[in-house]
C-alpha cells in the first residue's frame, strides 16, 4: 500500500482548494492536493472575479494571466425583455472602473472559472513542495491528536495519506464535512434552474457597452444569459420545476427555441454544448473547523449565484486559511492563530449566504463591493508608482509615517532566527494620511492587508513586540465569530 506523509492534505481542486494550496506552498509548507476528477472542471460556472479576488491574484503575479481570458464586457448587468430589445443597466454588486480606480490598484474581471482554475493550477504546480494528484478521491478521514489519516481512492487502489491538517475544499457535498459530522443551516434550496451551455453569434446582436450578465424579464423569475468566453460560448438559464419536468422534456429543438426567444433573434444559429440542472441553495456549515479538519469554499457555505459571491468567497477562504496554516507550520505563529480562520471568515460566509438567498431584486446591491475591502488597509498610489498594497510582504509589515524612523529600529530589534519577519517602511505624508497614522505614527499590517494595531506616535519600545505577539497568538478580545474585530 502506498503511504504519503504531508503537512497539509487539500481535498478538491476547485478555486478554494487551489488557492489554499498556493497560499500554503508560497509559505513553504508541503502540500498534497487530491482531486477526484481526472482534470479540472470544463464548465464555465462563475464568471465574476471580484475586485478583492483580483487584488490577491495580482499580488501573486497572476493578474495578466487572468486578464488574458477575461471578456471585454463591463461588470454592470443588463435587464430587458430580450437581448435585441431596449433595456437598462443594473448594478451587480461589482464596482465600475471609475469606482474601482478610487479603491484599488486593479479592477474586477469577467473571466470564466474554467479559465481561472488552470491559471491557479499552473501557479501551484510551479511551487516547490506541492504535489497535485488528479483522479484521487478521499473516501475516509480520521483524526487524532497527532494528525489525520485519509484514504484516497485512485485508479490503482486505495492509498493512505497522513497529514498534520486536512482542508476540505471538496465542494457542496463535502466528504470532509461529512467525516467531521458538521451540519449545515440556512434557507436551503431556494430555486431550481435549468442551464444550457451553447455556442452562437450572440455578440453580433448586441450594442455597446457589453455586459457580463443579462436578465430577461418574463412572467415569473427572469431568464439569464451570460457570455462565458471571448468568442461565442454562452450560458442560458431559467427556472424549471424538477418535480413535474425532466430533462427529457427539453429536447434540443426546444432549447434552441428558448435561447432564440431570450436573444430576440428567431434565426440565431445555436449549437447546444451541454444541458443540466442545478438548485439555488443557501446554507452555511455549523462550524468551519473540527480540530485538524478545516472547511473552505462551498464545503463551508453554499450560495446561490446571486451576487456572484460563491467563487470569490471560496478564494478568500482558501487564501486566509492558507497563509495562517503556513505560518503555524513554519513555526512563525502559535496554533491559536488558526482560531481566527473561523472568527474572521464565518461572518463573511454568513453574510454572503444570506445575501445570495435574497437577491438583487429585493435589496440594493450597488455598494456590496465595499464589504470585501473593509478589512484591509486603503489603497493609495505611492510616488514610485506602487500601491500601498504592494508594500505588504509575506510576514508582517509595519508602515510608519515620514517621521517614523524609530519604528524601523524597533522592527530591527525583533529580528531573530525563526521569527516572523517584520518589515518596516516609512511612507510619505500623504500616504500616512490615507493610512490614518500621521507623521510619526505607524500601523502593523498582516500579509492579507488587515491592519491589526495603529499608533498615533512612537510608543514605548515594547509596544511593537506586544502587537506582533497579539497577531501570532490571535489575541484579539474584541472579536467573536458573529462580529468583526474592533481592533485597528
Ligand atoms: C451551474 C453553476 C453556476 C455557478 N455560477 C456562479 C456564479 O455566477 N458566480 C459565483 O460566484 N459562483 C457560481 N457558482 C458557484 C461556484 O462555481 C462555486 O461557489 C465555486 O466553484 C466553489 O469553489 P470550491 O473550490 O469551494 O468548490 P468546487 O468548485 O465545487 O470544487 C470542489 C472540488 O472538490 C472535488 N471533490 C469533491 N469531493 C472530493 C473528494 N472526496 N475527493 C477529492 N476531490 C473531491 C470536486 O470534484 C471539485 O473539483 C456556480 C456553480 C454552478 C454549479
């Protein structure tokens, strides 16, 4: 029998698992990622890559590769009776380019998941210490105080993987979640949809500006049409009733007529590529963790596509847990840092699940994008053309005002082998103002941009050391699972 030993076993090569594995790999951990499919999913699924997601991908040097497969469309939605009829734009919860430029060094993108996932996979496979296996399904998970044992079924038999931690990034029907006997709570199924992936020259029917989402108003819930590649691949979806209908009731001719009706083009050439059904489901796991088992992405929360938060929340979960676990494995942080994964990510998951159950028709989504930026330092362009976000390193970063030279000395004093690096930098007065620290103040920032402590002026020599310790031991008494940190 083949036995593998690894620091972290990541189960599932969707956006959550790929991101978690990259964050761990970049922190130097040995990661084994297993995926039961023999290749990445070929379906476009999510297309909205949010502003915060693009910031994280940009920091990893992947922005260019993502944009290479992004569509030349705006992030606003469009609503009308048919694509060729007059309609109007509607907010989707993503910022437009002008709004994004105020907030960030990048902009959101409309790029399908089957483009994004290969970009993440290539980056993961370029990191040392990472082992990616397709056609490998986790069928059993058991943990004790020392680690986790997982049985992984492959084409040649069942292998055993011993890991210090397991990340369940295995989607809506998570085997890791079931092994940990973690339940899910929430509204549950809130709609049943039929989805059709097709190819056709729909773009020829459309004027400018182009949109990433079209809602077609009908009696009952709107139909949806989404462009999902740079040429002619589209998705059409509509509600249906699986209790009284089956896919057999939708032969190719009927689907073609539905697509043409949605387009408002009776002669549109339509090549049906795939047809299937899915439910809109809104649920959240009762906990994101059972000792050495963690849940990320759809394994932790199921969102409807409304608000386009499912994939983005999955990526943010994977990123958050990945760097924290990486720091614990490196010996930079205490295990208690891992408690902050649930306290920080559960409230976000809960909010996004609840929002996705309601949808844009019944609430104002126009400023939703601000929420995912709320926990990081503000972006400002520096005189050298970089963003404040570009100053963040893989350890902690101390940003001090222009008269903050003593901060740099304090940070130097914390340097010793095996300790988390604290990189101190002074910034110009204007940037210090944006960061809210003044000329001789400073702010301590985690690698994800979250400010942990702010000082208005240089304090006693021990203050920085204590603040660093508070991050590494997750000493943040102001935070609970149901509320944001009061710190900073
Ligand atoms: C039709 C459809 C449309 C969608 N549209 C949108 C949208 O517009 N916007 C949006 O944000 N989101 C959308 N989503 C949701 C989005 O795709 C998910 O939120 C996202 O993929 C979650 O990523 P994940 O990595 O958590 O899970 P997944 O992408 O589901 O990845 C989980 C992976 O784990 C693997 N796996 C499962 N069990 C095991 C096991 N035991 N062992 C090994 N591997 C295992 C699976 O094969 C899969 O590859 C849509 C989803 C669907 C199905």
